[in-house]
C-alpha cells in the first residue's frame, strides 16, 4: 500500500529492499527525546503565532508526552514502514489524538526536523565529553600530585632522554585533555543555532517565530540561512574531529600503559579491575582496556572519514545521503564516552612503581645533557664542544658497562682536564630534575605550580 504520510501521488508501496535501504528507524530512534522536544516547541510556537488553535496545540503537546512515556516505557512499536523517528512519532501522535496530530507538520519539514534533532543530540554529547574529560583530568591531576617529585626517564624515540618527574608526565596529559575539552566547548558554542523553521529548504510562508523555537530549545539564536540550515552537518563533523583528536590522546596514553605495565618495564601496576587473565598462561595480567582504548581511535577516526566522505560531494540542500550521518556519530560518541570512562578508571587505579621509575631514570646515561651543560657553565666550553666531551665520556662508560656517575674523577679528567669533583652533583637524577626549573619545565617546583593551577581551574 502507498505511504500514509506522503502516498497521495503513489499508486504502489515500496519494494521490500527499498524499505530496508531507506528506513532509518533502526538507529534514529535514539533521537526520540530530541524529536519530541522539537515538536513540542514547534507546536507551542504555532499556537502563539495563531497558526494553530490553542486547543490543538494543547492536544499535540500532551499527546507527544504520551508518546514519550510509551517509548521510555518500552511500549512503543517502531515501524519500519514509517521510515524514521519523525514519522513514527507523528503517526502515533495522530493515532492517539486524531486530527490535531495531522496539523503538527505545518510550516516544517523532516529536513529541518532532523537537523534540529541531531544538533540537540550532538550538543548533549559535547556536554558529556566535556564532563568525561573533566573527570579524566582530575584522575591525572591526582596522580601528578601524588608524585610531583618522583623521577622517571623521559623519552624521545622511546630511548632514554633526560630524567623527568612523574608529576610532569601526568600533567602533560592534563594539558592535552584540556585542549580537547576546549575543542568540544568551542564546537558546542558554534553548533548552538537552531535550524527549525528552515522547513524543506526555503523557509515557509507561515508567520512562524524562529526566535521563539530557538529559545525554547536552548539555542542561542536561529540559523540565518534556510538552505544552509538543512544542508549543514559541520556540527557533526566538528564533534567527530574533536572526538578523533581526543581518542588519539587516549590512545597514546593507552600505548604508554601497555609498555609501562610490561614485565620488562614495571613502571606501573594496573588494577585487576582493568585487566584480564589468560586461559592458558596463569601468570598473565593483560592490559586489555588499554589495548582497546588504543584501538578506539581507529573506529572514531573511521567514522570521521566516513562522514566527510558522505558530505563532500553533496550539492545543496538536503540529500538522503545525509541519513548516513547518524550511525557514524552514534558509534563514535558511544565509543568516546566509553573510552573516557575506562581511561578515568584505569588512571585512578594505577599504581606507579616509584623505585623502579627512579632506577630507570638513572640508567641509560640520562644525565648526559646535565654533564654537557655543566661543562658550558663551569668551564666556558662552547655547547658543541661540551657535547663532544660528554659523548666521549658516555662511550667510555658504555665500554666499561657502567653509568656516568660511576666514572672516576681520573677517568673524567683524562677526557677533559678542567672537570672537577663538583660535576657529580649534576649527574644525580634528583638534581637533574630540580635544575630544569624553566617555565613549563620538569622541576617539582614548576610542576607543583601547574598542579595548583589546574586544581583551581577544575574545582
Ligand atoms: N530520516 C531522514 C534523515 O535521517 C530524515 C529526513 C528525511 N527527509 C526527507 N526529505 N526524506 O536524514
């Protein structure tokens, strides 16, 4: 049979495969609350403008609340024949209240309807990401505060570079997640314009009040161009882009956790709550949550690329291609929220192995730069020359199988006569990290300032 919503010009119903490819109700039912909120705002505005009678608008408003409670109570039967959430809700409304239900769609189209529903949903996800990030930042902050002056190796190329503090390393992630948070805040601010009332594409001849519906739905203002309003999915792309960068950060720390929790590193112990065992190897405690977090970016970035690809060739305005936006965003959002929560749990539970970190910090000639700097400061050597002298001493220590502080003063002076006993003071890792007190540097003093700054900012 022809469709009851638009079947006037149709003699035949759709092929079964057409229904399968066309219907979005299987996934867009997640927009039910936003759809009902949008319709309630629209109906109230129509009445305020004298386009609908007050009694029709009241019946619609109440009927929509009934539909809402049916859906939330699991008593609603979603119909594939009715394509999407918009037609499912409207059709049930009309079943419930009769004729007034058929007046709801005055001065509106599914094109602006889906645009407003989806914006409301993505806006909520920005808020969820922001609060998830704040919880995660607090977990890193607590780790940083506990180990402000613990020393550990800092790496470049995953090779020992210079000693750093645990607190400094944890605070690096606070900075990354703070930028992520500001990206979601920024995207939210930009997306907070209401497309409702753009109708199909050109606006409407009914005397609607778009400022009223925008305000009722918590938007800052209506969108300014009706063609853009129904064509635009920038808000979803911005959410996905911010999610991808955030998931990339999660993945980088996940990779560090995988390395750090290995028997060869033993920098941290992950709690039982975030690890799994092996069915064959009894000793195993695998960092599965971290591994999955490392993988999530693949999925979230995949969704981002998918939506860019869906949108890139679409002439204005709405095309049905755009219905493919939602599954990508839903999947990315679900996995991002899961990832933020899992990382917050892992970071809160993880226990740093301070003695192992300290021993590792002192190995691998990590204070070679300190030695070179000492030669510059105390003997006036040009840095390049100091670098060369230090390199010679490192090669000597390597040949002897010892670390830099284990070389005797005779061995040192044989390489450069000016070296004195004082040099040993800079070869210790504690002195090394304390000396890096430049703004943003790793010294406990500087890290404590950053911890305090962020504690105040997140309080
Ligand atoms: N289900 C559609 C979507 O998600 C709603 C808009 C459909 N509009 C239309 N004219 N067919 O994009």
